[in-house]
C-alpha cells in the first residue's frame, strides 16, 4: 500500500485493519475517499531514538496509548513490554484498532 498507493489499496488496508469497521461514518468515508486520491508524499521513516530514557524528564511525563485490536501489534504484549522496560511511562490500553480510535473512543 505504501510503495504504490491507490484509493483501492488504502480502502482495503483500512477495512483489513479495522476488521471491516471502515468507514466509521458515511461522511468520513467520503472524506477518506477524497484523500486517498490526493497527492503522494515521500515515504519518511523516522530514525529510532537512541535512548528512550531521555524522555523520562519530560514535563507531564510520557503516556503510551496501545490499541488492543491492532493487526500489526499484539497490543497486550506491547503494553506489558512498555510497562516492564519503562516503568516510569504510563500505559493506557483501548479496545480498538488504531484507525477506529478517533471515532470509537470518546473520553
């Protein structure tokens, strides 16, 4: 999908990732379709941080939000790993896939 993006590939990916719960609303489906055919940007892969411990002193701390129903990650295992390796980080888990998050989860 990222190497040769198209509206059909983006639709397919979103449907796969959300287990068929895409689009979350008909109105958002129209917006997503419009964006799928828009201009493409260069794929940017961020450099992995050398030391996450450097984040320890950030004002307000660090909160990691994990989508438990992601198809890319085992959300529960990811949350446990973060809690074990970085006990100073706050971990929140949500029962959604990451693409559903803005539409399903309302604090």
